[in-house]
C-alpha cells in the first residue's frame, strides 16, 4: 500500500512538472519583466534537467543572450560553447558558431579565460601579482574615423540580419538617434549628424520611413516624427516642418496625445 502511494505521488509530480516549452516561455516573460535572476534560474533548471534537447539548445541560447545584456561576456561565451558542444546540429548552435568570433572580439574588452586546472591557476595568479596594475581593457584610437558612419554600418547590419525582430526595431531607433546627432564635450569636440550638418536630413527621413514600414505599431514612432519635424525646423525648412507636424496630428486622429498637442502648439509659430 505504501509503495502504491509513493508511485501515485511520484506520477503526480512528474505530470505536474512544467513542460519545457512552458519553462522557456516563463523565462522569456521573466526576462521581459526585468526579473533576470529568476529567468536565468528557470533556464539553468531546464538545461541541467532531463528534458527535450531542442528546448535545452534554445535555453542555452537565451541564457547567453541574457549574459550579453548584463555584459557578462565570459558567461555568454561559455553558454554558446556548451551549446555548440552538446547540441551541434541545432539551429541555435549554427547561429552561435557565427556569433562567437564577434563576441570574443567585442569592442574594447578582453575576455578572461576560465582556467579549471588548479596548478595552472596558482601559477597564473603568481604572474598576475606582478602585473596587477595592468589594464585589461584595450584602448582603441578612433581618431580620423567617422564615428557616425561606423555606427550606421552596425545598425544597418542588425536591421538587415534580424529583420522584423525587436533587435531590428532598436537598431532603427538607434540609427535615427545617431543621425539626429551629438557633440563631443570640450572646446574642440567634434559634432556628428544633424548637429554638424543639415545634409543628414534626407537620410533621417528615409530611415524613419523604413522604420515605420517595418514596425507600424512602434510605440516611439510619434516621438521620432517630432524629432524629424524639429530637425527640419532647426534648418528653417518651414514646409517640411509643417508636413511632419501635420502628420503627427493626423496619425493621432481624435485621440489627443502629448506629441499631437505639441505639434499643434508648434504649428502656431513655425517661422522665426
């Protein structure tokens, strides 16, 4: 009788355990809500448990992605290496093979290797004692390199390679921010984008149109429309300024928003 009860309890526990797909969905939702540690714990439990290899491969890939978001490059490398080693035929492993060189050479960062052999670790630590003040970060001389052009290259790669994803949306938004421009601090700091020249206006407008087409429901669209209008206003193109301000108002229709109200107020005084 006792054995039968134990069997029933064990069977119930197995049946009540969350499916691998549910664990992945739970981890993704936890990560989206900023509960990163809980998401990592969910993924690790799935990886080390007795589950579907396909789900384990997805979990390792997701774990590496979270590690990158946290700038834990060493952990991300380890997760992708484990993914390639344990699930070499998975689609995630094939992607990891492509991403490893990019991650290992991440800008300005030297990734420490994890050394597990005790004797070697002791001797490495002895050597590190004498060079403890050395800088582990590579300093990159970017003088005479167009920072805006370099940033656009990488944003365009992301929007093309990850078309339709949140990564592509962020790439479009970051590219537009870069085109809006910035000025380096100091008396002799360089200016970039529209902070330097109005010649970037057509590129900003065309980038927004691509963004709008790819992500018609993007929450930041109205904010960027106003940035485009403001950029034209800065360079005294009154016709284009009105065109973009009226578009903001039309997009909102009867639903008044902060940006439609702002556009209406700016329309009252465009020329200066």
